[in-house]
């Protein structure tokens, strides 16, 4: 069970976004990985579209339907007490899809959603980025407004992700889009970049100033010291896919080794013990609950058919057998 927190998850996320100090969201893609993010100490979870798709064996091209995504993140939200920000791709359709998405996410305990200004079905930003068409600004603003109007919790967070740098449009377009999305009501701007250095996002932040919080995803410019992001005044850093990628590498290694060795001997010591799995599933809580809710376990004898019933059945079978066998025996 997730531990209790005195603030709503939406409020926690909103405060994190608006807090001038740099905060971090860590990627998760399942209930288990979400729990690990929380246990590691992170105050928020990024439900990555890339990672959820990859872990389910499909592409990051909206091959998962939006309701499959909502069902999936519901597990992650249910078992954690820190807020979860869903990578909502393009909002899975038009403004109407966005309204429905926001309502469903609120019902499932998700604290916020980030939508990107590309076209449905989207493609991951690191695959043929420059070939990707961007959404029309007015249409995307309508989606943001529809989402903000649909939320029933004032603290539910909607982040607008600008893909202008990814698509090769440059700083002016990035600023124009950020300004429009901010005016449409986005709580923050996620400025994405596929460069190996932070020049694009630093140039944006310098020009943007503190108009509203800015979120970054340093997957490609990972060598930049975090202190630079802090000094530049970013609000949130998203470590976007590193649990998925680390588990992938570990699973490949384990599968290969067991296949080659036809034995578990050399892997047993380096995989998580079963006790750790049971702990993360909170088995002790169920054992406690059983004590509270199940009737006192009956004595073993009373759980098998009564002795008398057993004897009667045996007598009936023996009697029938005797009847069947008697003529045969008599005739021998
Ligand atoms: C994701 O994690 O799915 C993202 C971030 O959208 S990225 O893959 O960097 O586009
Ligand atoms: Mg994504």
C-alpha cells in the first residue's frame, strides 16, 4: 500500500512545478517501477509513453490506445503516494479527446498530464524528429484550454510540450509557441531538444525568463552538469526512460545466460530475491488483513467430509461391489 501524504497528489505536483527550486521526476512504466521510483526518494513520477510502450512490446506511435494508457497508469498511481505526471503524447486526438482524458486521469488519481504539439499518431521525438509535422498553434491552444476547463481539481497540472527544436524550427518558433500555450493556460512549458548539448534549451530559457515554469528532458544532453540546469532556473528535470532501459539490459543478460547455461545457478545470486518481490507486493499487509477478516481457521477434521459420511459412502460402494461380484463368484 502507498504511504499517506497530507497533500493531494495534484497539489504536490503543482507545488513542485511552481517551486523555484529545481525538482526531478523519474520515469516509471509499471506499478512495480513506480514503487521503485518512490522508494528511491523521488517526489514525482514521469509515466513515459516511450517506456510504457516499450515494456508492453509496442512502438511509441500511439499503438497503445488512450484507454489502455489510462488503465495502465491507474496501477502506477494506485500503488504510490507521490504524484504522477502522464506523458499524454498529443492528447490522443482533438480538444474533445483531451477533455475526456483529463477527466479520466483525475478519476484515476493521476496528478497531471503533459501534451506535445505534434500530430496524432505521434512518433518519438528521437526518431526522424525533423520530419515530424507540428500541430497548428491555434488548434493546440484549444486543446490546452479544453483540458484546463475540464479539470475538476484546480491543482491538476497541464504541461504544454513544445517540439519546435525537435522539428528544426528554431528559437523564434519555440518562443512563439511557448507564449501561445502559456496564454492558453498551460501550467508550465516543457521545452524539448534532441541536441547533445544544452544550447537550445539554455537559449530558450534565457529569452523566456520566468514567464512560467520550464521543464526539460536531458536524455540527449545528459552530460550537462545538473548544476547548470539549476543555475539557469529550470523548474523540473525529467529523467525520462532510465528504468526501462536499465531493466531491459538486465533482462537481456539474464535471459541469455539462462539460455546458454541451461541452469539458474549463476544468475540466482544477482537477481532480486523472491522475498523482495513479495515485500514490494506488500504481502505482509494481506497476511494481517486475513487475520482481521477471515473466520478463525477451522480444525483440519472439520474441513474434510465427516467420518460418518465417509463410512456411509464406503459401505454403499462395498455393497454395490459385493452385488456385482457375487454372481460371478457363485458361478466360478
Ligand atoms: C517519453 O519518455 O516518452 C518522452 C520523452 O516523451 S522522449 O522520449 O525524450 O521524447
Ligand atoms: Mg513520450
